[in-house]
């Protein structure tokens, strides 16, 4: 019924408890999950999870925050994208939140890395999983520049764990991207995000945990896992004035369409 479109099950905290997590997912009717890659060094672990479980898929990419790791080339990402059960490129994007003493100009390496991921996504035909924090202007600018120029299909994908403004959401939607909401949506002080959720059409929404981070209320502060994603769906349904079942069905369809995964058995296809 529910799909967690973004989780980090390769995290040691979650790997150690994976059988219990999978049992909890089954109890809470969380049928599928996308396991996200954040370094090339991590890929084999992430990919093994997708190969071992028929309701997991995975991505290939290097998170913008990760330094002192293998820097991906377009060819590296294309090689990984061709492997079975790899359905996305990323997590990629820009993050200027932790600049410290650096300037935005010093983050050219992040922008170069982002461009590599966009080019790989266009050549492979896979969607991008976008992370943007304190960098939305540059994120959108590079997507406009790289996402429609040159060869390959236009860039598409999802802005995951969305925390930006309504204006950024509108720009992302105009570029053809989906918007994914995490446990932050359940936080009382996330008032602007609540307005974004009301505005984004349901047929452009995804839900996620970003586990082990950002556990939703009433588990805030605890280790998050995919079995908690129905709480995100419930809050999104409340904000949109519809049923949880409607959110589950729409986000399932959106997940299947964006990541080109099989339609869930017994689900409506209309």
C-alpha cells in the first residue's frame, strides 16, 4: 500500500535490525522502498539490498556533502545505472548549509559533481534524486542549463525531503520534477512546508522517511525506518483534506511511473 521513496537502509543502525524492520514494514503495509546510494564506495552494499529483496530497489550516486570519496565520472554512473534494480541516479544536488569558512564560490566541486549526475541521468534515462539545502537558486539554475541541453532525454526526477519555499516547489514542478515529503511534514513548526504540501498536486507527490534520519511525530528523535512512512502519508492526507488511502494510491502510482518499477500486484492501474 505505502512506498518509502527514499531511505538509507545501508546505514549500520538499520542493517543490523533489517529483519525486524522488514517485519514492521509488512505490519504497516509498507510494500516497497528505494534504497539510496550516497558514495560509490557504498554502492555494492546498497545494490546487494536491492538484489536480496524483491520489494527493494536502489540508486547510484554521490551525495553533495560527501568529500574525500571517489569522485564519479559520467561513465562510472552509467556503468552502475545499467545494473539490475538500479532505478535512479543520486542522491545528488547541492548543499551550502555547512559552508563554514568557505564561500559559495569554493563549492564549484559540488556544482561540477551535480552536472556529472545530470548528464548520466539523461544518458541513462533514469530519474534524478535531488538533494538541495540552502542552494535552491543554483540547483534550479544548473537543472535548467544541463537538464534540457545537449543529448539524451530531458532531466526528470524528484526533489527529495523537500524543505524549500513554495516558489522553489513551483519551479521544480515546472521543470517536470516531483516533490517528496519526509517526516518533517509532521513537525508542528514546519508551517511553510505545510503550505507547500497543500499546493503540490497529489499526482506530483512522493512520500519518504529518509531513514535513519528525521523520524516523524510521534517518533521524533528516534531512529527512523521505512515502517514509519504511513505517518507521513497521514499528515499529507490531513493537509490535503483527503483519505490516507488516496495518498497511498497516488504516491504508489507516482513511484511506479517515475522509477519505472512494476505495478504492485492487486493495485488499480487507472
